C-alpha cells in the first residue's frame, strides 16, 4: 500500500478514519465503524496488436510514467466501455488509425506501473482506415520489425506480449517452411 492512490485515510461511506486490518491474509484499510474495506483492485486497460507487412505498430509515450519509452497502443477503460471499444479508441487516439478487432491476443497482469496495478487486455486488429500520425498520449507512432523493436519498452506486460508475438511469428515461419 505504497502508491499515492492507496493513501485513503477516511471512509467514503461514513467519514471515519480508516485503520489497517488483516482481511483474508492481506492488510487493508478498513472502517472500524461501518466495516467498509478499501480494496486495491487492478484497473482494466485494453490495447491493440496491429501488424502490417510483418511489422508491429508501437507508440512512444508522451507522458509519465515512462515518457519517451515505447509501447503498444493501449490505455485505461472508461466507465461503461467494453475492452474492445477501449482498444479501438486508444488505437485511433494514439495513432490516427481506425481499426477493427479480430480476436483476443492475450491478457496480462501489469505490476510495474507506479500509478496503479493493471489488467491489460490485448486484441489483434486489422487496419480499416485512418492515417498514421502520433496523437493524444504519443510523441511518435511507427511500425517496427519484431527483430528490431525500439528501446526501451515502457511496461513489462507489453514486453511480454511482444515476446509472445515474436515467438508466434517464428513458429508460423517454421511451419510454412515445412509445408
């Protein structure tokens, strides 16, 4: 319980000062008056793995954390939004590209964002329009060969997804050579 978001001091229900109590083996801020428990649940995020001519689309982060590092187009879900809608929106906002979700690529636990723990849902997508241009939270947007990815990669979950993508592409190439 060390991030600024976790410094919840008062109960949102009755305004009593919270105390730390163990609940299911985890110390959690708890209201001694009404029993409210503050859980530090992961925040959902979604994004896109978009390949064109064997290259993956990535963006260079404009803002902290990890400004200047590279990642897949992704971001936090808004209230009332589906993961698929989030992924398409973030793709458009960060790269100018209109995309259509193809399928689920993977789900990753994000432990290295200093703001919050995340649950990252990534989809493969097809480009259906738009013009590549960095926008919103991105300084740059470009396609990169999986063998020559830019550095540094902003988050471990993105690096894990890119490693999986590289592995899948190599396996597909080996299968094609055997055929």
